[in-house]
C-alpha cells in the first residue's frame, strides 16, 4: 500500500478532483429520490405545489450527477494511467539487458548476439 501511495502522490490534483466529483455526484444522486418524493406527495397527491420547478430541479440534479461522474471517471483514469506508466518504468529492465540475449534469425542461419 505504501508503494502504491507513492505513485498516487505524484497525481494529487487529479486525485482531489476525482474525490470531490465522487462526493458531489453521490450527493446529487442522494437528493434525486427526495425530489421525486416531493413531486409525488406535494404535486400529484395534494396538488398544492407547481410541477415545473420540481421537474427543473430533478433535471438539474440528474445533469449535475452525470457531469460529476464524467469528471470522476476522467480524472480517475488519468491517475490510473499515470500510476501504471510509473510502475512500468520502475519495473522495466534497464536498456541493453534484453538485447544481450536476443537471437537474430535469417533465412539460412541464426546468430546469437552473445558471441
């Protein structure tokens, strides 16, 4: 876990954006059922409130949840790609180690580069 945190620490801004978008998107998704309840109870059953402001709020919350999900996935993907690339560069063999054991094969014979 410490090793992974070392990679993620290099992408603090993207992690903050993804975390903030996740929290705000969850808040929007939590508010949607409450608005739906108010539409059903206050507008349809009792008819004491207008429908359009509540529908506008419902559409705005849904659009905001979609936008926050997009930001979360985009920034989270950038973090994941950066961590994968950094870990690949760290674990890759140094230059020249692979080429010492490569064999070159042509039509008539194979030559080893270790000769």
